[in-house]
C-alpha cells in the first residue's frame, strides 16, 4: 500500500500510537508521532526538548510554530515518499491548515483521517495504568509482566509512568483535546475524509476495524 497518507485523530489514550505502529509495520508507512519526537528531544536535552518540556509535563500543547517546523522537516525525509501516518498531529485547526499548505507545496494530499473514539472514563482508566520505558518509549502490554521500576524487555531502560499520565495532567490533556483538537473532527468531516473507529476492544480488533474502515486488505498481495 504505497502512497497512502493517513491522519489518526483521537484524545490521548485512545490507542493512536499502538494502531499507528501496526499500520506502519503492516503497510510500510512512515509513522510520524510528534509526541515521540518531542520525547526523544527531551531525553536528548536538545533546545527543542527544553522548549517543549514544561508544556508537555503540564499537559498543554507545544506552540504551533514549533510543531509545524518539526513536521515540515520530517515530511521531507525519504521514508515519507511512500506514504505516512500522522499520529498526534495536527492538534489544532491552525496546524491542520498549515499541514494542508505544506502538502500542497509537495503536491500531496491526505487520503483519510481516522478518528478513534473511546469514552473519557475509559481513557482515564487506561492512562492512569499506562507504563512505558523511559529510554525507548515502549508501552507495556498486559501480558508483559512488567511493573513500575522494572527493566525494559527491549532495551536497557527503566519502566516508568509518564509525567503527563499523572491524574492532574490527564485531566488537563482531556480538556485541551476538547478545547483545541476535537474541532478537527468537523474540519475533516467537511472535507469528506473522516472515518470513525470504535476504540474499545482488543488491539487486534481495533486494527481489524481500522483496516476495514479504510478499505484496505490484510491479505498478502
Ligand atoms: P502525545 O504523545 O501525542 O500524547 O503527546 C504528548 C505531548 O506532546 C502533548 O501533551 C503535547 O504537550 C505535546 N504534543 C505532541 N504533539 C503535539 C502537537 N501536534 N501540538 C502540540 N503539542 C503536541
């Protein structure tokens, strides 16, 4: 499936990252997660990381111009030529408009926008339990048997709770989603690109639903 350009929309904790990774692996699309890029910058202590730190820890959005430049650079990379999945971007109407402009300049378009939907109660439940590796960002799955403070199975990192998965920050992130990001559902609906996927169920079920909604095939070609 080459040349496919997707956006995954949804509040924090709906499983965008997990589904994006699956789509990346299965369909060989570049996975562009602005959250992961910012966390890498934070770990490496780059100027971008330092600028983003307090916004991220407090559950606020990093300023649009910073994010737009980050995505602009990323979209120029070779691996995006065959298609990509945007995960966590755009998050404001301004970012969506800039993305349209950027793609127009590259004679590209977005093919579909998938909005993964989960109730706020379920999101709070999921995020308050979520554990990740502080080095590689791996998200701990139920069968992994890993607990807070354990070593990561994939690298030499430590299993931690993200600062923005603390209760106050989760609440703020959900408010920010309502205030700034949820209007993108109408934005993309108006362009005839929006597909809605129920995000409750196993990761496999949700992947299956996403693939079917997009009209893709899991059969080898
Ligand atoms: P995520 O992993 O996508 O939930 O992102 C974690 C944090 O990174 C967010 O709470 C924001 O502080 C920041 N962030 C990620 N993507 C964006 C974006 N597109 N615009 C602004 N801030 C972002």
